[in-house]
């Protein structure tokens, strides 16, 4: 078990990290992804709480896998295991967890401020997804792109669909690193606001992030086309016409060709996917040269390991 709290730190949002911090996280994650055995036992005896109040497959299992490799003792806590459901605050919950845990990995699909309250008491709190952002997904995406392209410098990305936690993390990644640009295509009213675009672009003192509300017949070519589930976290949409509004943003082989320039664009998706809704199955299941989805899955554990090491000051 790690003694003391002085080196522990939260990983709640990429906005709080310097470019060199993100590069360090990315480098460590990439190395873990190539040779997990080299990291075996590095956090031997560290007590990890996986607090998941929202459904999860990949993020929960990848954090468990990485923690096990690093030598941690892991406790799983779902919504039925916590008294948040009876009215206890996140702050009060954090006060208690701090006595027993070294690190809390939390997934809530709620507001970011809840984890900030938790982190006051458990400094090593990791955001495994909130309503606003999914930072460890961005680190996994960074590793997947690096594995495919060699480096990410000057890559051009297109994101299609509603701006959600994954999209926000991806935009922050683009603005913090020398990725050339991110073009966001969303149904009207479901993209970044003008204020958000200005705030993102101010990070790099340029204009790497662009927002569009329709996909033209001949969009600017990109290296990566990225999409996510249209009903994020499985929450049903209330609008009767929502499917027709989203339909022009579905990723098909034809759309991939439209976004490809001198080289063929590759596809990315954070999963889970609704096949033949936001993405056609033949795109999702494409060869490793055209779909990076399985690389993203592999590097979920890479990102989790780097986040755990970061949170206890081992990076």
C-alpha cells in the first residue's frame, strides 16, 4: 500500500493537464499496451475502489485488468453498494472512502462537480466517465492512433454525431497536442456552442476545432473518422424525429470514401455501438488497416494503467 497523500492527484479532466502531462500519460499508456508484464506489481498492495454508478463494460473491466496487473487490491462498488442512493453526498461519501482506499475510479454519467467533491477527500480520484468528459477514453484513443500512424502530429480528425463526454475529451486532446485539426459534424443544436469552440481554440491560440451542422458532399479530407453511440449511455431520446435528424451523420463505406483524401481514412468508435445505426457493420468490423476500434479496446487497459500510476504520483 502507498503511504501518505502528498503525491496523489486527481485525473478529472484533460483541461487541468499540461501538454507535457498528457504526453507522459500517453507515453506510459502506450508502453503498457506493448508490454503489460513490464509494469507488473508496480502498485503492489494499493487499494483501489471502482465506484461505478452507471453501466459499463469496457471501462470497468479495463480498470480491473490494469489494477490487477499493477498489483492492486480492487473493490467493486455499484449503485446498490453506496448510500448515495439514500441521500448521502459525494463529499460525505469521500470522507469515508478516504479512510480505506488509496484511489477511487468513478463512473457516474452525472455532473463533473460530484467527482470534484469526492477528490477533496480522496485526492487520487480518476474520472472514468461523467456527463461532461471521458478523459481516459481520449488517452486510449491517443494510443490507438499512435499505434496505427506512428505519431499523431498533424493528424486530421472528423467527429460525427452529438457532442458528448467522448467528444469533449477528444477535442481537449486535439487542443493540447500537435494534432492538426478536429472537424465536428453534428445535428443542429447538438454540437459545441460558439463559446465552447472559442474556449477550446484559445487553449492552443489557434483554430484546430471547427463545428459544422451538416456533412457536405465533399468534406475536407481527414485521416480519422470518429463517431459514438447516438443514444449516449443508452438514454432514450425524447424527440420523435431524432433518428431522421441523425441519419445524415451515419458512418457508411460511402461516407468514409467521401472523407478520405490521398490516403484512406480510418474509423474509430468508443463503443458500445448500435450496428447499422450510427455506423454500418462493414465499417465497424473493417480490417485493422481501416478500423481502429479493436486497438481502442486494447488500449482501454493501457489508459487505465497510466491513469492509476499518475494518480499516485508514479509518473
